[in-house]
C-alpha cells in the first residue's frame, strides 16, 4: 500500500462511484441544540508560527480572522448517537460499502495483527496501520469486535461522506476550519492547546494522546490505549471536550496548503475544491506523539480523502444561529 505525506491517518485510495451520499437523508423533525454550546462571534489570531509546526501543512501565517456566532457540539459524536442515526436512516458507511477500514495494530489481537502484516495488509512506511476486512464503525477491530462498553466513546471509521450525512440528518453541518479553531482555543490567544501552553499542567493529563515509545509501547499514563469517552478530561473555557487528542475531526473545508486559498478574514470557507478530493481535519488523535506527530495542537491541520476511514477519525457538528 502506498504511503502519504502525513503519517496521522492513512489514505484509503479506494474509489466508489458517487461515494458522496448514497440516498437522500431526511433531517430530524425535532433537531435541537442539546449538548451544543453557543460560541460568540469574535476575532482571533488563527494559525501559528510555532517552531515545531509542519511547514508543508501551512499552519501559518498567523492572521486575524473574524467569525459569526454559531453553535458547536460539546462532544465528538458518540457511538450511541451514530447508532441512533443508523437506526433512523439505514445509512451504510463507506467502510461498510468497501468492506474494510484501517485499524491501528495494537487495537487488534496480536496474532491477527502479525498475520495481516505477513500477508501485506500494512501501509508501507506506516506499518502500524492495517487493512482489516470487516472493520467499520460498529466493528472497529473487525467482525469479532463490537461497541459494548464504548457507547460513550467517539464513533470512528468515519469518512467525510459519513460525517456529512450524519450532520444533514441532525439538522447541522460540519465546522469550517476557522470555526473549529476559534472554538478550540476557548478564548485563549495563540496558545498551543485549548487550555494553555503546557501539555500536562500540574501533572494532569488534559487530552488523550500517546505516551511511551510509538508505535509499539504505550504507558497508558492518560488512561487509554485507544479512544477515551467523549466527556473525558476537563473542557476548555467554552465548555468543549476533547478538542485536541482522542480522534481527528472532519471539517467542511477542502484541503489546501496554499495560504492564499484559505479564504478571507471573515468567515473563511477554504478553497472551492481540491483536485485530490481531500477534506481538512483538526485536533489530532490518541496516536499523536511528539516524537513523530505533534498535531494535537489547536493550529495543527491535516487532511484525508473524503471516503477514507480509520481507527482515529471522528467528527463533531455545528449549527448556524437563525437570526
């Protein structure tokens, strides 16, 4: 399998005709603002000039951006909420249609992981990612796995198409990069994380990322090998949970690494399209580690193709405020 520039999430290189939405999604009749936070309109300094940022990711330059007020989910969409969506609509995710998804090797039984590596189901250069037949949102490690005990964990193995479909059903949408970053900062100016500049203030873990020797040994100092519950750790100043770490979160912007295509300084929407069908993601995941990927910072950014899915990709939604 072919590698990609970013090691955070492998690109599926799967191709489906009309892989956007396979049927019309009927929105909820009682769509509401439960578990959503109203973010006040305002201006903030978006991006970073952090010395350990990734130049190829175009995290900078720092620029003043203004956004209108909007509502955003307090939590990433959980397995339970995604189950409700599936039960209501019969939607079939991209991973289910393709018949496989990428899973992180330590989440699998080790005999199964070794077998998949031996038969060439790992990603070249990113051998910790394995192509697992039958892996999907409800069977995250393959057909023998399930969601028992993880109902309140973020749903994973979610493509952009899947996240978009859920958002339409819920009467919401996916956030722009500017909205996501503004909300994640929680009113703090140019801090690395939603809570400040220190990763573990007073020795307390504030997010779910990797500790130890990636990718083979995790000390579990933050309590988790894989995902954590969506309400784990302390929220930021806006009351939002897990804006960094846990799972990557899809945004509505098409990917660009050209600062001139990110949009203007008021409610920027990103470019009109991306020739490689990549959408932007923010927040990092439980696999981020400073030794190879410090993209668990609020200004960090990456992308993946709209039908790709992995063990560490999820999402949360926003909702416009009707005047």
